């Protein structure tokens, strides 16, 4: 999945030197105050955005031809929107579900909570290596004693053993069912010992939202809004609230909806090493750790969508490590999170590139091809090192 003949930047910044760099980093104001700056003139796209207008035109047509869903998509280079494509819904206002893209956002929120907790700013201290169920009191008594072994990060990288996809177990159930107390052995019993393999699990991220709530003392959606969305100028969102029985009650899950432009703010903050203006919003250690697999599982496992397990990190994924043709032509430092129906949030630090797409629908889509074509449209692009980072 390496870029052919890729070489590191002479300056070590990973930025494209063919495009002028501004003396201070750019961060867009909220949409209500002007939002993202945008280039439409081909000469400006080439000079300021450092992108090939012709290839962007091809990418636009590919987006339109890739399916028949309504969608909004944006490509951002050097802090400029260089391509914005819409079919019916607005990329600035449509807040339908971003599906599994919300998993990467949840992991990012959990990292903020971990950092703040270790600084003594929250009710409880938590690291990603801590036992996850120490922070899920609603799950007691544990339906499977092995749940006590699950680490927080294993909820995020799909190695927990909790209720994987594809076994006929629905998402969006009540909390007692999700936590293994609904009378269904498929949620009560782990599918494998924690850390021994990888199977994609939406239910694992439901648990992560509860960890966040217990650590912060605030419902997941409230903390996410306060700690991530508002600092980035995000103005449009919604979160799912799941009901529980009388003992467990109602709590927010990780499921959420955002417009494509608003999702891009989160990816752009990750691109800027977690900073927004003069504030470190997302911990830098989290940004760095998402650049490598955060587990030791390798190979294509049973429920991993045909991707090599190395491509899963803390909620985010590494498309260049998926194996086979899927990762070809994608820089090694690219991170993304695809969501059913053609939702995508992605950033490529070596190319100063962000891309998102939102449809609110479900189904298959060619996620890697979007990243590959956007990366190929960068002028004089600089690739990333070919060494695969070690698992964390």
C-alpha cells in the first residue's frame, strides 16, 4: 500500500512545498461566521490548494457515478476546500447519521477524557490500558467473567470479544440487552478471549460511550459537545439516546449525525496534531497512536470486512494497511473511518489533506478509492515512510 518511489520531505514537515504555506496555521471560523474558505478558480486550486484541477474534476465525476445516493462531500487541502460535491443534501447542514464514522469520533472523545482525567480535571482517572468494565458499573454483575479483562482500548480497536457484527445481533437495542442482561447469550458471552483476535463490534463502542460517562460524570453526548465539538466550531449535530431498564436508565450512545463540512473539522484537528488555534483539543499522543495498529492481531480475521487486522487502530483505521489492492496508492500515514452507506472521514498528514462524505444511508461503497483518488490529485505529493509502525 505504499506510494511508489515515495520520499520523505526534506523539511520533515510532510507538507507539499509546491504550495505556499501561510506563516500561521489556518483554522476555519464556525459556519455561521463564514466557515471554511473555498477555492473555485482552477489557478487558485493549483497555486494555493496544491491540487490538480483536472484530477479533481475526475474525482467529482467519480463521486457522482459511484452510487445514486444523495450525498455531500468535501476535499480540503492546505486548509482550503478545493472540491465540494453535493447531490440533494447540503454538505453544510445535512445531519443524517454518519454511521460508523461516529466510532472514530467516540474514540477521539474518549482520548480527551483520558487526558483530562490524568490531569485531575475529571471525577475519575482513566487510561486506555485500564480495565474497561471498571468504568461501566451498569454492567454489574458481569454476564461473562472474562469481561473484567477487557481494556478500554480493546473496545475501540475491536479486539474486546463483545458482540461482533454479522451474527444476527441487532444494534440500537436497550442497554440491558447490550450489556448482556437481556437474556441473549450472544450479548451475555464474549465471542473470544479479549485481545486474541479481531472482530468488528458496534456494541464495543456502545460500551465506550458508557466509559466516557462514568469517567467524566457527564453523559457522552454532553461531554463530546463540550470537549470536542464546540472548541472546533461545530454547530450542527445530534446523538442517539438509548433507553435501559429501571436499573440502568437512559444513556447516550456513540451514534451521531454531522454534515460533511462539520465532520471535516474533526479530521482537520487530527491533521493539525490535535490543535485548534492556540488550544490542544485532542491529545497529541492519541493522534500519534492512531498512526499504527493498537493491538497485536494480524491477518484477515473472521469479521474484519476482508481487511488485514493491522488496519485497525483506536477507532480510526489505516487504509494503506488493509492488504491486497485495497491499500494500493494510499499513503501509509492516512487515517480514515468508513461508515455504511458511503460515509467517510479521513485525513492524510503528509499531504495536508482532509476528505469527508455523508449520505445518511446504508450499504457498500468504494471507500478506499475516494482516498486514493484524492491523494493522487495532490500536486508533487510527498509520500510517507514505508516502515509499518509497531502495534501499541
